[in-house]
């Protein structure tokens, strides 16, 4: 279902990305009784969740004058059906059952009264609730008042805090999954969070610690429109993701539209996540009261395992809701305890001037720019030379001169169609060939060199589609394969990994990726960090677990870092990265000034934040720790 066509009078909500039961041939039973429940006759369909479908259940044999609206004896209940072949039922009953056992009946989560299996379906019996926030918004001319959305924010944050305190994250926060209580009951203004089919643990139940960080770019959980950027990138779900999705939910209800609506096609998820990353809180929340922008800024800057300050977030909205909780459009009783922790101060709209209320570092500025990213590894002293801002015509003379001096190319990069290369004496290579080709990559030449027992040891691509491929003898590789793709080919990488290949080189040309994988690479494990910015947090977490950056590449949109665990542990595992607006020649000089000369360098044109400036210098780094500068006649 698609929610991006705004011309329709009754717009269906967007669906979560997960398996559901609609493709099954087994019909829903006409009557249901499970786990000692009363007998129910199936009524109209209410909707579907991440892994199941929800119907009205009418209790059979109940007295006509019965007024039970909630509880195990209710006249009407909600019945959730999940087919036994669903992904959520791979190992028996749905995992959602266990989560409802842990959370059901707690603040904001409906209670499950009966559950069991009938025919081919696992079935849960729970309270019948009222309309979703989506329904309320859609039936009110697709509008909501500021006070209504602020009350939703207060109560939703409180509900998420309770869920998170039990060790779970929802992973699919959106307007359709927030329901009001049954109309005409004391709970009709109470907010509930439903559909725990995608929920998962952020806290390990065995040791009470935060789950480990990971990234699987080919795995996505949630609904594209409201998912966090981290979810789009396949990162392990944590508390920050629920709060980011809530932020998008609030802005949607308030403004009626999000900037990334309207994308279609197979790459919709990528385009949406790219737009989210490029949209600053100021742009997203324009025409919204300041607390909404402040909330967005807080949650998009949260670290993976950082504990959110729920009380502070609630206090942001306290100044734009009515002073009397009894007449608020949403019951906020569940949030009062957290509100009192920070005090009931009126006029919180002045928070934007309070330094303590602002994130210390903002990661989403919404300003595209360019950046050099260089990676330094500790090495024994050796002769090393680098060249940068080299035009095509000058490239052969620099390479041939280095080869004559006993140096081999260890790294190449390209920016604004000018080349940079590192040559050093510590590669272990015995022979080397290279080709500067107008295409990306020249398959016939590569295959010809493979037949001569050369293996790809470095590659780079230019925006004009040309490529520089370096192939060497003396590597430890046994076999190679490469792929050129319009998007980062993570599924292909996983397939080759199962065949014993590891990524050993990467490059980009415009928006195209080239990935080289090799057998015999000397790694025991390998992971990928993919991001729209430099993934500082992910890289540092990988470093802590023994991984080291072994390949890098970037398009104008994304940067990819491959990190590997070597089979043989190096004597010195020191590695650092540097981000600069120009080629990092100055940093090399600083390393020498601080007597740290033994670094080799891997380069990637990250094109992320700053504008590249042109310098025309050649530098040679020798084992006696001296630096020589030679003028170069390059023209840019």
C-alpha cells in the first residue's frame, strides 16, 4: 500500500516492510476459540501489522444486554492472525507473543487475554481499541492542532520510555500503530502502542547489557516513511530509532506531509533515507513550534547505546499544552511522573536559548560538501612517496619514476578527475602493471592480467567514468572476482563471502561502485560500515572489537568502509583516520614533527562535507624520518 499519492480522498497508510499472511491460501476461520477463550465469530478486517492481520471478533452466545467493552469477557475483541508459514513463526509461536507477555498491560501496551493455534494460524485475543492516529488525522481533513500533537508527543515518549525500560524497542513507530482507547469508554483519550511484530531487544536478557552494535545494509525493519536513517542503513535497532521515528510521526501529523514522500521504484528506500539525511531539523520543522525542532535535534544526535533523556524531551512540549490535564485532547497521565522529574515550568518555548538543552554536536546539517578521508596504519619505517592532483597525462611519469626507485603503488584515489597515489617500499610486491582506462573497469585488460598471475591491488575511479587499475604480483591472493554496480552490492558481497572471498579493494565513478573480492586475503572476519557521512561511531566500535579499515570508497552520496580482522595479528595495531578539506599533506608533516613517521596511507575521496582545495606538491617520506618537498607543475 502506498501513502504517497495525496490526490486520493481516502489515503491508505504505508505498510511496514515485513512478511505478512495475505499471500497464503488458507482462509481465516469463520469462528475462533483458543487457549480457553470464549468462541468468537470473525467480523470485519481492521488492518494488518508487520507479520499478521487483525479482525474483529464477536463473542458468540453472549447476552444482548451485555455491556462488557474490555477484558477477557468483552463482547467485541481484536483477533490477530499470523500464518504458521510467516517469517515470525519460523520457530513456532510468533516472537510477538513473548513480547506481549513481557509488556502486555503495562503503560500504553494493550493486554493479550488468550492466545493459541487454530488450523494454520497463531491467534491472539486482545482488547478492541479505537481509531489510530492515522485515522484521526485522515478523518479531520488531514489536520491536527499543535496542542493535540504536543499531547501525543508527551504520552508517546512516556509509552516508549516504559517499553524501553523493559529492554525492548518497537522498531515500527508510526501513526497507524498508535491507537486511542475504545470510544465511549473512560479510555477513549488514552494512547496505546500496538503491533509488536517487529519489536526486538535492545538489552540482552542474559547479562543486562546493551546488545552489540552491528550493521547489515541488506536488512531493513520498519516502514520506509517513518524509519530512522540508522534503520535504513541496516544498523542494529536501539532506543534512538524509536524516538527518531516518533519525531517523523509528530511532524507528519502536524504538517500533513514529510519532505521524502513521493519517491517510487526499487531504490525508493535509498532515496528516502538520502533525503532524510539531507534534511536538517530546521528545514524539517519549519513553521512548527520550536519544541518540535528541539526534539528532532536531540533524537537524531543520539548515539547507539546512549540512554535518552525522556523527561527532558517531555518537558519540551509542556509549554504548548493546556495547563489542565483533564481537558487535554490526549490523556497524559502516564507521562506525569517523568514531567515532575524536571519540573512543571511554563513557557518552555525559550529553551532554544538554553545551552544545556541543545545537542553538543549536530550530525545533520543538510549542507552537501566534499572531504578527503585518509587512513593511517602504524608500520615499520620505510620509504614512501605520494603524489596528488595529478592529471592523466602526468600519471605515467610519476608511476614509472617510483617503480624505477623500487617503490610500488599501495593506494590510489581520485577527486575532480585528478589522481592521487601512494607508492612505498613495504608492499611485498615483486611486479606491477597498471592501466588508466576511459571505462570503469576495463574487463578485458583485467582478465588478461589475471591470466599472467597479476591480481588487483588498488583501484580508483573518476567522475568522468575513467578508472585506474593497479595489478601486482607478490600478493597473497589466490583468486579474484569483481562487480560493478549502480548501488553498493552488499548482497553480492555476502554471497561471495560464503565462497571464501573478502573485499580487498573498492572504488567509485560517479554513482557507480566497483568491489574487488579475493580468496587468500588473510582475514578471519570482515564487516562493512556504510553511511551518508563518515561513520565515526561505527568505526570506533569496530576498532574496539579488533577490526581495522582495509578498504574505502565513496560516491557523492555514501561512504563505505570495509573493516577486517587479520588472521595474523600485527605487531602494532594502531590505526587512525583523518578528514581534511584538501589532500592531507600537512598532516604528514605534522606526523613527522611529532616523531611518528612510520605510517602508510590509504585514501578515499569521501565527498561528504567540505570543498576540496587545490595544492600542487610532491612529498617523499624516507626511513631516516626526513621530508623533502618538490615543486610540481600541475594545473587544475
